C-alpha cells in the first residue's frame, strides 16, 4: 500500500475547517491524523466531522505537534498565531502550510523566514490560494510564453460582498487593515507576474470608509486604492472594497507591451443566465471561497505532493514577506497621507516635509 | 449644387414615419418631397414633422405618384397594400423601396417581380433591414472570406418582447402568421449566407400559442420552430416568439465546416452593466427598431446611392419571393402537422397518406 | 470508524478510468475495492493507478461481482455491454450506476428497467451527468420556483470539437447515431424541465455529413437537428455536431411563459481573456469531460450517499428509457425523411404514403 | 420653412472634417455654411466634400467669422488654437463648440471662461463627447435615480490602440501629455458623476514609457496611472495607455455605497463573435471615433438645439477648467514624483521636503 502524508490542522474556524475537510476528503495522498482547536464549538464540530474518520482532536497545539508520525501542519487559526505556530512547527521538524498573511508585521514575517531557512529540508508554504487557481495559472503560463510581451502594468482587486453586520469592523481589529488583509493577494500576483525579485520603488494609498465608519478607529477603510511602482518600469495598482452588492469580485488585468490578459473580468456564480423583466442577469460568487474552492483543494494536493515527492514548492516563502512589506507600506501611506519612496535596494527613504 | 433624390413615402404609421424621418433628416443625398397617408392622425403628424421642412402631404396615393419630379417611393403602409402600391409605382416609373414582406402570398410576390423585371432601369428593393446591419454585413464578409469554411447549418431567431395587450392577436389577422411575419428575416439570412439560389428540399414547422390563445383562430402561434433543408447539404432552423420578457432577441448563428460565427448572441441595450443585489444585469433592446435603427438609416442611404449612382442593389428582388415561399410552406406545415417536401427544382411534392 | 461503500468499476477505458479515480480519490464515503477490464492496457493502467491503493483487478466481470463485500457496480464499458452487465449486477444484488445510454435499443432498455423493478431495494442510476451539474441544478431550481413561468420551449445542443481523425466514424458503428449518443443528454434535459412524464407527440430529424462522409454508411450524420413536440403544448428542439472548431459547446435554453434562462450560452475554459491583435479571445472547453468533470464527481458522491443513507435517487430510471425511445425516433426520422407522430399515450402512429 | 442654425467649422483635420460632415449631413436643424482651414489638403478635401453642398471655404479664420449670417463656430483645429479661436468667436458674438481641451494650461482656460461669462447669451460648449454617449447618459440617469447609492469610487480609463509609428511621440509635443490629452475625459466623468463642484484634495500620478521611449523627452509616458482624492470622501483612479493591441478600450466603473455600474467593461466592435481554433473571439473598436461616433453626432444636434431653442447646455464650461486643472496636476505629479495636496477650497498646498 502507498504511503500517505500525515497531516494535522491547527484552527477549525471557518477556513481551518475547510482545510481540514480538504485534507480529509479531497487530498488522496494525505491523511488528516490530527486537528487542534481549543474552542468548544470547534471540538464539537471536530467530533462530528473528523473523529469518525480517524482524526485525533487536540486542545493543545504543542500536544498536536507530538502526534506520532505527524509530518505536516496546516496553520489556519487567527492571524496573530500564524507566525508563532509556524515557527513552533518548524522547530518540531514539521512541514508547514500557513494561511496568509504570515503576520501583519514585517519583522515577524522575517522571523518565520529565518526559521524556515534554518531547516531547508522542510517545505514551508504561505497559502496564497490564487497561486493554485487554474485561471491564474493559465495566465501565468501565457505570460511566461511571451503572449503579452513584457508585463508592464498590473491592475488587481479583491472586493468582498457587503455584509449587513459589523463583521468587517470587528475583523479590522487584528486584520492589519484592508491592504494587508485583502490586497495582499493582489500584491502577491504582482510579484508573481512581474517577477518575485521585483523591487518596490514607491507606494501610495488612499481610501474611504463609506459604509463602515467604525473602521476609522482602526485606521482602516472599506474602499482602498493603492499604486505601487517597481524599479525597472513596472506599475501595479490595486483596489479593495468591502461593499460590493452583487458578490465577491476579484479581478486582475495584466497589461504587457504586446497584449493584455484579464482574469475574472466578468464574475459569475455559474453558467446560468436569467432573461427576465429588467434584462439579462447572472448571479455572482458570494464569497472568496465560492471563487477559490478548487484552488484550495489544489493547494492541499500540491503541498502534499511536494513533500511526498520532494519537489520544489511552486513559489518561495520570501515572496510572502515582500507582499507583507508592501501591504504595510500601503497602510502607512493611507494613514500618513504620503507617498512612500524606496531606494533601488528596496529600502524606505525617510523624509521631512514642511508646508510652505 | 448637387442633385438630391426626390423621394415620397407611402404610409406614416409607426414604421412609415420612421422611414420618412430617415429620408428627411438622415439621408443627405435625398429629399423627402412627398408623403402619403389618408388617416387624420398621420396627416396631423405630417403637418407637424414633415410639412415645415418642405414635404408635401397627400391623402391619395395616385396623386402622390404624380408629384412633380418624384423619383422614388418608399412603400411602408399595411402589408396588404405593399404589392399593389409597388406595382403602381413601377408603372409610374418610380424606383421603389418596399417594406417586407412584398406580400404574404407567393403569387402576388411574383406579380411584383414580373412588374419589376419589365422595367429593368428601375431599382426595386425589398426592405430586409438586416441586410444593412453592420454586424450582419461583417458576418457576410467573414463568410465570403472563407473564415468559417462552407456554411452548413444556420440557426436564426426573431423574438419579440411580450406585450401585455392584444396587439399580437390583432396583428395576426393580416400578418400572414409568425413565420411569414417574423422569421421571414431569418429565412432571408439563410438565403444570404447559403446563397441566393439555394433550393429548398423540405420544410417542417411546429408551434404553440402559450401566452396568446387568441392566435389559434388565425392558425397562428406565439412560439414557432421550423426546420428547412436545402438541396446540397445545408440546413437552417428557426425560432420565433412573441413572449420574451427581457426584450427583443434576434440572434443568428452560422456554422461552417471550419468555424462558426454568431450575431447578437448576447443582446444588450447599451454598454452599461449594473452590479446589484441579485447579480450583474444588463438591459436589452426592447424593440426591433432599437436593434436595427442604424440599419434602417443605412438602407435609406444605400437605396438613394444606388439610384443616384446607378449601382447594383445589394441583393436581388427574387430572393424576397423565395423567402415568402418558404415562410408560407412553414405556415402550411404548422397547420397540417406535416413535413413538406420539394423536388430538386424546388417544386412542392404532393402526397397522400393513410394511417395504417 | 465510519462505513464506506464498497464499489467496483466495470470498464477502465477513458470514461471508466475516470469513474474509477472519482470513486478512489474524490468520493470520501466510498472505497474502490474492485475493477474489471480484460484488456492488457487497462490491466496495466490499473496495476499502476488502482492496485497500490487497495483495488483488486479482475479480468472476468462475473468474478468481480463475487468480490467479498462488494455493494455497488459502476458500468462504464462499451455501450453494448451496458445493459447485460447492469442486469447481471442487479441479479447479484448490487446497486448500479450505469453510463448512458442503457442501450441504443428501446426493448433492451426495458429489460433493464424490469430487472430493476424486481429489486426495489437496489439503487439503479443511469449516468446523465448533466443532472449533477451545478448550473443545470440551479436552472432546475429556478424553474421549479416558477422564475420563468411554465417551461414551453427548450433548445439544447451537444456539440463536440472537430477531430482530425476517423474517431467519430469508427465510433458511429455502435454508438446508435448522433441523436442517441449526443442528444440523449438534451432529451433528458427536456424530460427534466418539462416533467419526467411528458408524452412525445411528434419527432422530426434531419442532418448532414459535412466533414465525415464516412458516417453515411452507418446512416449517421455529423450535424443533426431534431424537433420534438410533447402533448400539452411544449416543444424541444435539438442540435448536435461533431465539427465545432473552438471546442465543446453544450448549451441549453429554456423559454417559459414568463422568462427564459440559458445554461452555458457563452462557453469558456476558464476566467482568462486575451486582448491581442485581432480582438478579445477566450478559450473553450475542449471535451465533454472538461465541461462536466465536477458533475461526474458529484454523481459518484450522490450515488454513494443515496445508497449509504437509503435516499431516493435524484431521478427515475424510467426516464432513461424515454430518452432512448425519443432518440431512436430521431434516428428513424433522419433515415426515413419523415415526421414521426405519436398518439396521446406515446404510441407511434404508423402511416402509409403515396406521392400523388 | 423652418430656420436652420448657420454653422462654421474651424479646422478640417481628422476630427474637424468629421465635425463638418456631422453638421452637413447628420444635423437636420443646422446648415454648414462655412469652413476654415488654411492647409492645401484641407482646402482640396473641402472643395470635394463640402463646397458642392453649399459650404463656403475660408483660408482665414477672421474672414470666416465675418461670413454673413454665421451664428455658431466649431473649433476643432490644433489644441494650441482652441482658446484663441474660441475667444475670437465669442468676441464676434458667435456660439462656440470647442474641442477638448480648451487649453493645456489652466490660466488660458480661465481666459476662455471669462470671455464666455462676459457674454451670457452665447452658448459655449467644451466637446466632452462622452457626455453625449447613450451609455454614459444611461449610467448618469441610473446614478441620479439612486440606483447605486452614493457614488464613492470611480475607475476610468482611456486606452488607445498601439500604433506602429511615431505618431504618439510627435503628438506629445503639444498634447499636454497623456493625462491632459486622454484622461481628461475620465476626469470629466468623475466631475459628472461625483458632482461638478467636487473639490480636489490630492493628486498622485505615475507612469512608464514602455513602447515609446521617445515620449520621455516631453516628460510624457505611454502608460499612466493617477489617483485623485476629492474632499468629502470620494476617490477617482485613472489609467491611460497608448499600447493596447486589440483596439481602443475606454472603460468606466462607478462604485456606489449600494451598487456599482460599468460602462464598456467588455469592448466590442459589433455583435459578431467568431468561434474558431483557439477559442471565441470578438473584434474591438479600433479608434476613439469607432466608439463615440454616435456621441459626436448627438453633440452636434444638441448643441444646435440648445441654441435654436435657447436651452441650457447639458454641462457647464467651468467644469472643463476643473478637468484641465486636475490633468495638469497629474502631469506635475508624474514629473516631480510627488503627491500633490490641495486644501479644502481646492488650492494647491506647496511643500518643502528634505530626505533625512
């Protein structure tokens, strides 16, 4: 019989529970042997959905790391635990798939990176789900084939459906703000399509809190726009929103010197269109997961394959730090009202100003 | 100063009034010198919209034909007058643009054709507006260029928006039925794209009266489907409806041996899309005129140009007879419940049947 | 630990191998314990892809039926074996998921139905994959909710990408012809949306062999059009083709008295669009499996669930016989050049004809 | 007979010749009585296309202004002449339709505005063609109706098809740069949808010269991105490009607190789609005029109507100055690499900076 990767999931909240099921049910080469979440709700959910299939439940993360035979950990709990748990798992010699962002602070990201560098035999992956999406991969392949010439301009947005509650405000307390939380994906796309080693030249961000004034207390907004110049003549510009009415709309456009391509310029829930009084209507994905479910499943399968077959991960961990760095600069620019410049080694230039 | 074509319009109903304005305002090389319509409403409309610009109004068609200098007549009144007025105009040595159909009877169409043949110096055009539409012309050009190989299958539909009144039932009294009235355009497209001299091999038509049961008294339906085989291995299939909720939807698809093309597969009123609760919505053309306004204007300009510059008309009058012949066979098939076969010269084969 | 359904697959050809993997890897509640295919290639494939995961390979179908603990069989070999293998499996008291069509002959389908009726505790499912597709299900739900009024007209097509080889000609020997092979899905959709108990009133079919003249020897065509009237005022019309250049295009449109809906009116491989010289281009699914992969996975999961939880199957086996009956009438109409009529109990009316 | 507006056109270059024909042929209530352009080519063109229809040609602008009965002038020559000719025409008591931009300098724009203010009986219109486009008007109406809530974010782009020559470089000498030349339309849209009296808060612009390095000598770029904050919590962001391969793509998106709308998110030349090897392809408008021809015709008709019927122009001249002011700030930001701030009366804040 074939060997299966022994996986544990940390965090059984919304996203963690999904990861758990992906490894349990939709990752043929892996077995979900352990799961950690101290909350009573999560334990109850695990007893019903995981335990009957052989997954052992833990209320202590360190205990889970000692689960016999455990080889890999999925870190999918709250953002502030991403880095500490990843570092602990690495210390325990486990491969790690960590949800994005590694941290909302650059220095902490670097701690993770250093921990990973010290154990080069481990696979440490930051879960940028779009990297596993069939359409983005097709786009990347076409770009690599030179079909649009040199990628020059990237436009990308992560826009959530409006929620008639205070979820987004509550969430803003620890999310790092809309740029680090939502546009982090778009920044990662810029690094993917422009080259992982692109060096940031400037960052400007603005925003408004149009539907959730409560965000202001956390220096956050519900609509953010940011422009990032990279050295070498490339520009990315981003939009993020929490107030889409139709549903989730994550769209990307890459403009090259000899063509352009779009990903999800026309969002749609499925292939149905209604012709009715008022016109022709199609429904739209409601959540991030509606849009990227298959990508998450691909992610768990490829993570498993990379470990079992000792293959290179599809992208480097260091990029995740770059993305956080740029996201944090956006948040800073939003707060200060200033454009932030970087020298050609990517080091931020500090300035003094005076109004005349 | 340049010479302008002297035009008269017969009929100032909905479509006739539009023709009048197209010649008056949007056909630079023509002058609308005369207009005929005996109805008081039409006369009142003409007094306001035409007379101040120099158009003389008539209540007698024969009188209008005697208007000094009149060169061309647009026949746009009720269907039953199309043929007699066209024949009279030809007799008076006028060029004619006649609205479709020439007649709902094949023999009468042939009378018009014979009248026209006797005066080859006159331009006699049957107004198949799609022939002047930019998209259909682009399609024709691509087909002529061989971009889809040999056209083999044609699907085409003419579907009207549902009306919450008895207009369609009233109209059915003299329209010749949905196939002759609506699908006549689609039949003409088949003749255009398959070749004007295509010979019909069989006709089958079925239909239902789903929203307007009153249509049954006229052997008419509000949803009709017909299949027409042509000798030489080509098939056209048609749909017509009077109960679209979103708006007008006239779509055509031409499938060739090496590719296919569609015209108006995704109807839209304009370039606006609404993202709102429920999804993404676009409005749709409400009427035939919304969709084909520019084609009608092109028609009046080209008709004028063909006369002034003595150019060949873009298509032959004989095709209009073919279209009526096929449309009438559809109506017959609908009524009899039988497939109608034609020999390879296009002559209908009569059969006797007995149930076993 | 939870109980998993013990499944065997018969046939490891293209589609059978997919079914095998779906049950092995993507159906969490099932175990693929056995697989049958006598061909050396299939055995080799099975040794590599199935055996290491615990699936026992058989070269004798009857032996596989005796596999200890086997509960259900997927019949996915050549069409002519569908019915005999299904009947044997039922006799051996196994649940069956049989690929469509049950048979290309109506009488044989009825044998299967009778066998199944004799063992009402068994779940016997005919694999109409579109029944498990998320978009078709959404359409069905909207129709059930009355969102388009009473479904009146259905247009549906199954169109394959052109292949530059003689596959379609070879395949025609035993496929039952394009209507039974391809449009069977569309007929099933008509029965779904119009009601499983709809009674056929007439069938007319025409076709041409435009790219594969070799099809004529089997009375088959590469482009077929058929119109089916149902008693009670409903009409379905169908198109099938083997010569699409862009890819697979399976489109359905349901027109109701108060609205219409389309499924896959704009086929697309993924969410990428290329803006390039010549315009905006999107790629298209190349095969039936590209389009319906998720539906097949859903099918294996629901089949499993219906057995384990003793739920009702999502549709009745008798509908599959209806679909074959209508498909065969299309093939007969194509061959005879005649419209075929049925009385209001669905019995075919035989006629004699004489040309006058 | 009815009175017709007596119009003269200044400049018979590409756009001027179009204006001339629009007034000659497609503006029923106007007469093109005069046209000015000193170039021999323009005179030759005018002799062929205008003179035979009664238009008098001039080689001296001042002479044209003296044309007996002349009531209105269309200023459509080179950008640097827009302001002087408009001011002269106003002085001669003529109504003026002036092509955008009034000038590439804010002060000169203000001179025009002052000249116009001094003669309030004259209609002076700056030709922002999108204001007359049916889709933008539909968008405006929907916004006015509150269909998207409060407009908060606007994204708009003006992107030209790549040209394989040095036209764009030559043009950059006097165009004022890509922001003033191309995005001026998008800025005007922001002022339209956010309110004509919106006060700019900050402007940031970046860009690259990716295909036309020759642009750098004029401080211009071929891809520009700009973000404009307005006081009161609204943001517009813009993109302009000279290197689209598929064709012209001018797209606008207005995001409101309760919905969003797009204009031309899916550009298309017409209603034809090609299904061919490689996928489904539609062609795209090649030029600005392809996209906005009908809007220009509407413009000439409405300008005429406003004068003849003494109606209010559809938008104020002062907005045109605002648009130029913002466009110039973009150009300045691009050049300086700095964000430009404005106080809440719209006055630019000057700053000193020092790198620490």
